[in-house]
């Protein structure tokens, strides 16, 4: 077993949490940098129509890959619980299953996405002045789903085993590659013609493919985690059922998120390309604000999964306490920074006065939801680690479709509010989801959902 794999069932919880979450935080930082570099070059040199074109397709892409995100979450949960229980045969079977499943889903979604992208862009009322560029960007971007999925599932496998450093390393190489390729493909160099927005998409696909090759090479050649045999590609029925039991609610939750983004995006699109561009660039800073608590929440899933698998429930309470202190404290600092210098942050991407003004308004509302989101990420991490993704699905349903979507639709239709109505709804809604998850956590019912515990009951 590789030396980077960590047993979280023993030792200091805060030390484990910090050591494991830090590489994931740096990875999320790199991922945001990855996207931010795209926005920088496009916003600074190609104009606000190009910037809007790159931004407008993300809710659609998110919707297409939502179920896959659920499967990767299920992979981390199963691997961590089986590893905590030292059921290594099930660890290997889970890994093979996930790789085969994700490749198949990547192929299907690439074909569907590329062929249906124009219909989807029309569905969310994409402004006419950015439609052709948005279609071009999405058409190229969606061809890279298979390598994207392979990298993500490889990272999920390694995180379940306590290794968050190698996924960071692979992402770092890809980010550097993307930073180098962006200006070369956008503006052209030597025999490479200037490609504009298409160059941004192609640079992303090439970098994602590079990270996938690195991740798969590590799994196959160095970790000893992938077992190849004459039937390694066959799906294991038992593992498949467990993966879907966890992954489908988690995927549906991501779909709720993505469809709410699509709906919110369609509301934003009604206010024109200036607001679309402002939404796209200002929301980039949301990624940085959410990073600390998202990283801690991902770490919590692995720590909780291993400790529940090993039957050490008492350590879970300590994990939750330390994760809330860590994630919440950093997020509070980020909130203060965003509220203090919103104009400076938006001006990183554009000097367009109208875009900056609209982006500042967005940040002044949205920054107030960073803290409840931090708590939600931690609670969600605990429940995912236990394999209880139904509760997080219900919380998201109420948060997004019980509050955010209908409230945004109503408030934005009020003449005195307009686009501010959307921002107000987005600011308020996470308080509902956080409250729901906190109440459910206090019941302790999630502990009974642990996969390993159910397997042990069956076997005895």
C-alpha cells in the first residue's frame, strides 16, 4: 500500500483535518485559478461578449455532469468506509467499477452535449450577441468530458484512501499547462492561428486530458490500486447498487443545484450581456470564498467515512467540531475582504464601468451567504461520509427550489428591484439548507446509513 495513504481512525483529528484539507484547498485554488485565467484573458482582450459567452455555458455543463459528480462522491464514501474497515477486496472492486462507469458516462454525455448545445443555450435564453461564441466554446469544451471524469474519479479514489496530495500534484501540472496554452491559442503563435474563444476551450480540454493521463498513470503503475484481469471491466452488481444508492441522491442534489443555476442564469440573461458578464466575473470570486469550507467538507467525508467504517463514532463528533471552527473561521475572513473591496476584485477581469458596477452590486449581496454555505459544506461532508445523501438532497431541494428559485423569480419581476431581486434570493436561501442539515445532524440518524455497518449486519 502506498505510503501516502493515511489512516484517519487514529491520531490527532485537527492535524489530520488540516493536513488532508490543505492540499484540497490548494487544489480548489488551482481549479479556480484555472478558470480565472480563462476569464482574465477573455475579459481583458476579447471583450464582454466573449466573456459572457464563456460564462453562460457553465450552468449547462454543470447540469450535464451533475450525476457524474454524485458517482464520484459515492466513490470517496465507499472507498473510505471499506478502507476504514480494512475490506480491501471491496476497495479494489469499487475502484474498478467507478473507472468503467465514469468512462461510459463521459462518452454518452459528450455526444449528447455536443449535439444538443444550441438547443440548451436557447432554453436558457442566451442573448443573441453572445450565442455563436457560446456555442463554439461549449462544442469544444464538451469533447473533453471523458478525461475530466477520469481525473475527478481518480481524485475521489485517492481522497477516500487519505491521499489528497497526488490529486493536487496532477492538477498543478494541468493548471500550468492551461496558463501557458491560453495566450498561445487565443492570440496565435508561429504556425498556430489565433483562435479566440475556441482557443480558451481547446486549452482547457488539452490540460484536462493531461491531468487525466497523469492520474490514471499513477493509479495503474504506482499505487497498486487498480487490478487488471480478464474481466476487470465487468461491473460488480453489489458495488454498483451501493454506488447508485449513494450516488443517485448525491447526483440528484447536484442536478438540483445545476438546474437552479440554469434557472437563475436564464433570469440573469434577461437583463442583457452586461449583467451576464458581471455575473460571470463576480461569481469567480465566490469560488475563492467557498474554497476553504468546500475543502474542509471534502476532507470531512473521508475522515467520517473511515471512522464510521472502523466503528469509531466518538471521533466523528470531534471531526465536526474542528471542521466548523476551521472552515467557518477562514470563511469569515474572506467575507470581510469581499465586502471591503468589491470593485477592486471585479476590476481584475474588466475595466468596463457598467460591468464593474453590476459586479459590485452582486458581491455586496452574495458575500452575506458565505458563512451559511460554509456550515452547509461541513454538514454535507459528514452526511456524505456516512453514505446518507438523501438528507443532503432534501435540504438542497428546500434551499434551492423551495426558496431560491421561486423567490428570485418573484423579486426580479418587481420593477423597483430588477436584477437585485435575484441577488437577494441567492443571499437568503442557504440559511434554509444549513438549518435543515444542522437539525438532521443532531438526530444522529445518519450513523445508521454507513455502508460497512449494513454489510456487517447482513454477514452476521
